C-alpha cells in the first residue's frame, strides 16, 4: 500500500523502544501565554544557523523593531532582526546559549523602551507566487521551532514530490507545554500557516499529530481544520499514544506510516515533510503580516520557580532577565536547563540570550530530576538497547566514544542517534550516555571539516602549480620567440661577435673550474705542523722576554740577536785558523771534534739541543764557583743521566754565545793575574785547542756550534779538576781559575780521544747535579745570561787595569789568543780581587732569584 492508503486506514504503528517518564506538564499548561517586561539589553548572535551572515548595522546606529541586522551570505542562512527598538551599543564576542558557553560574535542592542517597529508589509498569500513566498520566509528568518532550527525556506523546497505533510504537535518532552498552549490559543493562525505550506509543496494528505494527553489542543485544531475549505478534504487530526520520544521526526513517521527512514536519508526522499506547529504559526506571520521571527513562546517551569507558565519572549532576551522577572524559591545554586529534562543542557552562565529554538527554561529543585548518584561502571544489563527508539546499541557506542575510537563508534551508526536520552534514563549505573555521544559527534564533525579543508587546500595547491607551470611555459615561449626575432634581425658580424663572447665565457668557466680542482684543502698533518710551529714560536717569545727582563741590555742584545751570534762565531773560527801552532794540538782537537760528531751524528736535532742546554748549565755553575775564593773540589758523578728538556735552535745559539764569552773572560783574566810562563803556555794551549775545535767545525752550523761548546766545556772541567794546592797562595780567584784551565788543557793535549769523550760525558752528566734547583731549561738560560754578563763586566775591569799600567790588550787585529798570552802580566791588587768577589756573589744571588721566579712561573 502507498502512503495515502495507509493514512486512510487510520492505523497507528507501534514505536520501537521508548519510555514513559513523568510528564509534569500540569505545572505550566494551566495558564495562557503571557508577556514579560522588555529587557534593557538584547543579545543577538550574528551567526544564527548555517553560513556566516554579513552585518548590515554598525555600532552607534539606532534600529527599529523587526529591522534586519544581517544579510544573506549563502543558501544556509537564517536572518537576524532587532527584537525591539534601540541603539547598537557593541558588536563583540559574548557567551553563547550552549553547554560550553563559548563566545560568539553578538550584536548588543540597548533598548530604548519605546518598542517602535517597522512598517511591515502585509500580503495575501494566495496572490503570491512560490518564489515570493519562499523569499518572504527567508527574509523573515524562519527556522525550525521544534529545536533543530533548520532553515524553513530550504525545507519547503523539496527535490522530490511530497505525498504526505505531517504537522508535529506531539511535544513529548516532559515539562514543555509551549506548543500545547499555542495550539489552544492560536489554532486558526496555525491552520493558516499550514495552508501556506500546502501551497508550496502540494501534499496529497496532511496529518496533524497530537499526543492523547493534549485533548484541548487536539479539539481546537480539529475545529480550525473544519473551518478551512482548502484543508478540510485532505487534512485530519491524528491523536497518538503518549510515549517518549514519539515527537521525533523519524519516530513520528514510523508511528503514522509504519515506514522507517533509512540511515543517511531524509524524509523528503520518501515523499514526507514534517513541520512543527510553531513553525507554521511563524510562516503565517511572515507571509501574511510581513513580521519576521523576533519572538516565540517559551515554557518557564520547574520546582524552583513559583510562576510556572508560558511567555512570549523576544529573541535575544537574556535568561537573567527572565529569572529576575519571575519569583524563584531559592537563589542559591540556581540550575537552568535549556530544553526539557531529557534532551536539554545546563547553562554554565545565565547571561545568555533566548534563541529561535529555545522552547523551555527549566529550573528544577535540587535532586528533582535525578538522585545525584555518581557514574558507576557499566554492568551490561542491556536496558539501554531495549529502550533505544533508533534501534542502536548504546552500550557499544559508549565504549567506543569513551575510548575515543570515533571511527568504530561511527561504524555503529552513531549519527542516527537522536540524543533523546532514553538510554541514560534507564541506566542503573547513572552513566551520562548522551554526553559521550555528543562529544563523539563533535569530534567526528571536526575531523570531517578538517578533511574537507585539506581537500580544498589540495585542490587550490594543484591549481596554483598548474597556473605557475602555465606561466613558466608562456614565459619560455615568449623568450624563445624574442630570441628568434633577435637572431633574424642580427647581421653576420654581430652573430660572430656573440659567438666569440660566448666562447670566451665558456673558456673562463673552464679555467675557473680547473683552478678550483687544483686547489686542495690542507691536510691534517699540515694543519698540525702549523699549529706546532705557532706554539713553539709563542713559547720562544715568552722565554726570550724572561731572559731580557733579568739581564742587562747589552747581554740581551747578544742573546736575542741571532745575526750577531753568527758573526761572533765566524770571528772565532777565523782566530782559530790563524792560531794553529802544533800538529799535536790540532790532531787532538780534530779527534775530539770527530768523536763528538760521531756521538751526535746519529742523534736528532732535539737531542743536540738538549746537549747544548746541559753544557750551558754546567758552564754557568762553574763560572759562579770560579768567582769564589774557595778551591774547587772534584766529584765523581756517574756518566748517565736522563736527557734534559728540549730547547730549540735559538736556545742552542744562545748557549754557544755564552760559552764564547766565558772563554774570552778567561783569556783576559790571565793577563792580569799571573806572569808565570807555565800558566801562559797552558792558557795558550787551551785557547789554541778551543780555536782548533772551532776551526774543525763542519759545514753543518748546528753541529759545529754543539762541538765547540762541548770542547770548551771539557777544557773548563779539566781545569777545575786540578788540585787547589798547585795554585799560588796569594793568587786571586781569577788566577786560580786560569791555572786550573791551563793545566786542564795541557792534560787534555796528552789524553786520547776516548778519554776526552768520557770526560765530556761525565761533565754532561754532572751538570744537573751541580745546578741544584735550576732543573729546567728556562732556569738554565737565565743562569747562562747572568754568567755572560758577569764575564763581560770582569773583562772590562781587566782592560781598564791594563790601560792604567800601559799594557797593550792581549789581542791583535785578528784577536789572536797567543799574542795575548805573551803580553806582560799585570798583577791585580787586593782591592780589585775583593771587588771581583763581591760582583760574583751579587751575580750568584741574582741568578738564584731569577731561577726561583722562573720555577714559580712554571708551576703556575
């Protein structure tokens, strides 16, 4: 049977599931609909439903009652109007009428109390076309008054042919009686609205469904239908059993027709349209009187209020204003529920506006609706599945929603849930199942919106890439075309010049690439070597500065000036060549030099530098001992010792210069201290031996300097080893040192080369033991510099004494040591000897102090 046959049989079909909660409608359906005084401020949300609207007013502008505040920005649009006359004081975010109370853009109007309205344009609906009627409905901002607030102008433009029009007057929610009182008091206007709806959709049958607990409303509607010539043949009033939620759109269709609306479809696809009685009333006002939807009937009820009833409330009226106008039994912890106890939500803030879908404000007493028990674990009783009017599995939906498994919850048809609250009503564990479902639905909607945005962004991105590629191709085509035009207009000489320029550019690039390929980054070994050189140079500079700060200026210049040292060495070698007198001395010196070279030849430069440093330290110590009057004792020291720290080439040159200065001092002192022929002969032998050693130095400058230094050290060591009894009792310290030196040279002249080598090794080994605290290379350098200064000072004193006695210095134009030895000897008086000893003591103290300071610096 088709829908018409089913309706004509006057048969009602049972509702799947459902419950019978306490109705509590008697609290508010006993009094007619009343009005409350106007509020001082009204809050009109700009985005009502659907697409965002565009404001047509601005702050400070005065508006009249019914004046549009927004204009359409899309198909899904519900217009907003001024509920009364006043001034737009602000357009800013304000708390929304929602369970979250999130702020939304709101137009705030300060009422002036005049309630001045626009001049509405009335019309005869029968004289208007469908488009005109739909236009007036859209401009009036009519939306579903049952709570969904779906735009009515869209619902009244169905894509399929409509067979059945159902006017919903069931109002199954407990406590709510707004539709009941509206049907009782304004049945004729509701029927007039139904006629306009019928004019738009042309349904074959019209059914006005009312629950059997609203007998007065059903009677009033039947009377009004009987008075309408257009509706009487096709419309009828159908009274259905009271059961919650029979007022749902799909549930009402199932009760009247026995057909179930498939999941994911709308009733229009079955040829059925459902409208609320309040919507029909608003459509009549909009089309006939030109009045926009600016007020509606709202049930204000509950155990916490004394004046229960229904009131005409302008859209945008603050809930706080309603509570202030009515008498509350308790002002503490006032709970306000928008909607009924089954599908309503609690307001976190009462300073929110009344909307077009607000049909009830419920103010229950404490524990009036529930026992207040806390949520407990699900016991899987299955009661929720038995009462579900949509034949869902609330238990499964609850588990997946709680676990945030929204995809699985959606696979159990979560979107078909009408949020009626039957499952939560019967749950023995007091689980707020509907709250979990709402959260899950919101999350799913958000995910879908993000996917849509991502897809749109992808489409825009691909379009952009395509556009850029097209522009690139166009540019290349234009450039190619321009190049061809230039080539065509170019002469032969110009072409040759361009080709030559391109060839030069290519050749230059090739050269640059080849140069870049040749240049290679320095290796790690080269970098390490550079770092080592820098460190050595830094250390050398620091050590040189210490020496310069502790010696006199003339000594510093001799020590630090490498060029002067080389010149002095060359002069010494020239002297040695001129003073060679005997083959025996020369052979001994050559043997000595070759033995030293044999010992040092296999050693590295580092070891040579260490030997030179040891010799310099020994010389410095012995020079200090020679300046003292006490005799020198000879100690046998083992010939083995750890190698001293390494010093560089410049330090070796400094040691050689100190040694030469000491030899010169010995020659000069010999002229003043003794006239003994034997001493003169010994001194001449020592000088000749040293000169021959320097003459025998090979081409390698570094090894030659080391050999000369070792030879002079051997001579000094042998001289100091002579017994002190051989010296003249009245001789000065300088004479004693001279005698010792000459005897050592004479003895060395008759000693084999191996013996000399052993003596040199013993001297080198004993040097560290004699030096005491000066154990590092830095202290040795300081001592050598001090010794050189003392030697130079003593030489100057000797020259001065010789000049006083008209004695010619002991050197000729070439600086021969032999002529100096043959010159007359001048005796030094007791005062000069005492002065020399004092100078030596001072020099020793300075050397010791410098050594201590150097040791502290090394420790720091």
